[in-house]
C-alpha cells in the first residue's frame, strides 16, 4: 500500500479507539543527544505508546499508539508531558517529506528490533 494511502486510511478511522496509529510531533528545545534520549524515554513511559523515535536534527518525534488505546488522550498526555518538562510539543501535519520521515523511522525501528532479537 502506498504511504499516502496508508496515512489517509489512518486519518479516516474514528478518532476514539484505533488499532494502531502513528503520529508525528514537533518537539522544541532539544539541543543534544541527551535531550532527544530524554524525550524518547518520557514518551515510552506512557503505557499507550508502543514505539517512539526521536530525531534531534529535524526536531521531530514519531509515536506509535498501541492497539485499543484512545488516540486523543494518548496524544494529549504526550504533549502535556513533554511541554511540562521543557520541550514544547505540538502535532505536526505531515508533508511529503514528513511521510518519508515516518517511513524511515518505522523501518529503522523495525530493523533495530530485528537486530536485537537476533
């Protein structure tokens, strides 16, 4: 399935409970690898977030919300947590370049998991 079609499918789902959902965030004030690592750890502390990838250079984070979680509550918690800790965060509307970033982060995450498993 083409990436744009996949994103359209996710956006067309009812907003309450999702099977799996990927959300792109803009994260401000990350200055170093320690900051991006802290952001990732904070995101992964949320029991409704399955995976998280943070990119220091682009100032973005990609989160995958667990199956059955309530999307709006999960996103609100993530935004509030990071903002309260000094990393003002907002939802980023994906552009074509962001779609590539989503795919790249997902592929990288999957590759890392396979590497760890072996």
